[in-house]
C-alpha cells in the first residue's frame, strides 16, 4: 500500500506488561477512507491496539504514525486534535442527562471525560452544553435518535445507548474513528441496524473507520480490509474474506481450520 494512502499505521509496535507482551512487533497500515476491521479471539490484543492508536497505552518499542506525522510521543489530547477519536466497549454516559447533552460532550474533543468530572459539572462540560447544537442535531438525525434528543439516556434501550456513544465520537467530525466492539451485547436485529448506521456515517462524513470486532460476520460484511491478531501478534491482513478463511485465523478463533 502506498504511504500516501495510509492514514494510520504502526511500525513494529510492542506493548509489554512485565513479561507479558500484549502486542508483539505489530506493523500495519489503515487505508485512508476505509472501513477497516481488527479481529481476533478474546485476548488477542485488539483493544490494546486501539489504545496504542489513541495514545492511551505506553508502547515498549516501535512507532505510531497519523497521516504523515510521527505521533508516538503525542498525548491522547494531541491526537484528538489531529482528528483521531476513540469509543469504548463499555458504554459510559451521563445517565441523568439528555441524549443531546451526552452527544454535545464530544464537542470538547477530549479522549474521554472522567466520570467524576462529568458528575461534578466541570467547566468543560458546561461549555459543551452551551455549544451550538446544529452539528449534534445532524448527528442525531443520522443515528435515528433525533426524536429522543431530550430523553435521559437512562431511559434508552441498550442499542440506542450504543448509538449515543458513537454520536459522542462523531459530533467532533473526526477524520479517523476508532470503534471498540460497537456490536457487543446487541441482538441480531440491532447489529443489522448498526451496520446500516456505520455505512451511513462512512458515506456522509468520509471518515476512516477502524472497527475492532469479534463478530466475523459483521467484519466480512462491513469492511474493505481486515487485520487479524492472536496472542498479540498480527497473523493475517487483507480483504476480510481472505483473512477470515486463512487457516491461522480459523485455528485462533475456532481451534479447528475446518469450521465453516
């Protein structure tokens, strides 16, 4: 892949916790404007890789590049200001606040507001609530949540709460969205709805989407490229159909290369 077509990449990245290597010599590049899947079994290092991209995890070796800039030493906030935003697998919202207020929090372009700061009503939170809401309204319409904009998020079903989390990321108009298992906990119908939403986001905002996902079917349907990890190592890369059919990936997932 040509360097000018890569928006995000790692070069020989290793993350160690004592003697344990959560990532080991991982080099990969995410194509600009793509929906790229990162998949693998539990404990493969998928979320650690997202944290590396976002600057939330210290790396033991290697480099991280965002577009043509070496951001290895850049703080999470600096990466956010460069257009890189991350969601989290566990939905953490302001339970007593409205859908709109929760989405507006994303306009502060912080990696993630601390729960204590949220509950205390910090100055940044108040700025977010005073911010113009035209962009938030556009995001809520795209997510199908505009009719619920004034409802407390505590009243929403789980699938809608997932969408609010995505809206919080999307409202800042990121150039790269890092989504950590957004389909986790959703039933089949909600997963299909999520797929449609992610495709609409990709088409409307022309952003690169990096999707960590355990659901291989979703990766196969949504992504143009995929990377498979196992035990912290990159074991396959390429179109999702090719990656998911490789023996090493099938063994990692199913313990048998013959699983259909």
